[in-house]
C-alpha cells in the first residue's frame, strides 16, 4: 500500500509555472505574484453523491472539481495562477488516483494553472480545491455593477448540464448533455474579454434565475425581464436539449444548475461577444419577469418556476 508521501509524489507532482518557487513537498508553497496585480481567491468543495454522482468516472471528477473553481476565476475576469487540492479518499485505489489526476491535470495544463500543494486525508470521497488568480487593479468583474437598461447575456446554452444530470440519473452515460455535466468548460477567455465591457458577471452554478437574483440583489435591488423568444431560439439549437419538449427545455435552462457558463450584463450598445447570447434586460423595478412573443410580461420566481 502506498504511503501518503509516495501517493502525493506519484500522482500530484506535476510541471509548474515559473511563478512557483516551491510547490508540493515543503511545509507550504512559495509563490511569486505577478507584479502590480490583484489576487483573486476562491474555494469549492465537492462531495460524492452531493455535488457529483458517486459513480462518475474518476477522470471526470478530477476535471470537474477544478472546473468549478476555474469558473469562479473566469467570473471575476481573472487569469488562473495556482491551486491547492485537499483530497479525502475512502482508500488508496491507484487506478482511481491515476484517472483522477489525469483528468485534473488535463484541465490544469489547458488553463495554465499550477498545483502547488494540498492535503490528503482518509474518509468519504470529497475534493476541495482552493484556486488563486490575478487581475489588473480595478478590473475584476463583480456582481454589483448591473444597471437598469443593461442587456443580460449568457456565454452559451444554459440547461445542458442539468439535462445531463437528469439523463445520468436515468442511466445514460454518454451524449452531449452528459458530457456537459462531466466536463463543464470554465469560460476563462470570455471572462478576460469582459474586463471593461461587462457591468456585472457571475457564473451559473445554482441555476440561471437563482444566480441572476444574486446579481440583481448585489446591484441594489434591480429587476430583470427575460425574453422568452430569444431563450427558446437559443435552446432549440442545442443537441443536448433536443429530446425535450420546448416548455421542459425552458424550465431546465432557467432552473438547473451545474452549467458553469458566465451570466453577465453590459450596456445595450456594447458588442455581443462571440458565442454569447442576449436573453433579457435589467430593469429598475425589482423582481423577475418574462416577456413572451406577444410582448406581455409575466412574473417569474427564482424558486417556484412553473411553465406557463
Ligand atoms: P504537513 O504535515 O506539513 O501539513 P502534508 O503531509 O500535509 O504536510 O503535505 C506534505 C506536502 O505535500 C505539502 O507540501 C503539501 O502541500 C503537499 N501535498 C499534500 N497533499 C497534496 C495533494 N493532494 N496535492 C499536492 N500536494 C499535496
Ligand atoms: Mg498539511
């Protein structure tokens, strides 16, 4: 049986950027921050059976647990730098560790983030990652900058990961929806492009409406009106949602979490970034509304969404 130190050396020592003076192996990591930048820090813990299915492949678990942290950095407009990995394992299962670290480092290398340390303990499977990024002073994207009259945009098709979870629970293990659940793509490039462009930004982890409400509240109790025809047109193009009836697609898109897409607001005249879609507008009076084909507005609630 591998001891803790051999396990760390075998599976978690990996190439690092020049900013890492000392990575895993000493009492703590030693890092050189980029000159003149602000640091952006986030942490997310994922529990088996709660945040990901118990039987998700280990490579996907590794990928996904880092992705949710990178998505927070993306939503701040930050450049990823370093992360710490706190891993709780029920036992030392080498094929599992091999696959987990392959999935983890596939995304780490693609995103330019270095693993600089962590912790390994024994217990029910849980993965906690703390990630640090950097942003030029004053340029971070925040939740509190939305203004009445802004457009609301989303960086992809919402609802696909939620549909993936639904399909997973029904026994399906492949297809575009399941892929979105297992390998969410943190929108780091979009986040950086939105510096100086977006008034407010958040990543969708809890669901589009729930996360939109966070922006509205942080920005001073504003309201929002979503455009049903724009949403329906967007959702109709998604292969991951094609099996669903239109009303069900809309419900997934508004309520399901796990998409890790950026949701942001910008001035009405600002250009729409490639791959992003306008789905509504910020209004001065509080609350959520949906404007239908005929131009009438219906009230929406973040929690009690019902199809109409
Ligand atoms: P200490 O007893 O000083 O807290 P640990 O035994 O927890 O040290 O860890 C020893 C070294 O291995 C530390 O540098 C730590 O950051 C690193 N480390 C522990 N777990 C991991 C991991 N999962 N991934 C990367 N590095 C790790
Ligand atoms: Mg320690």
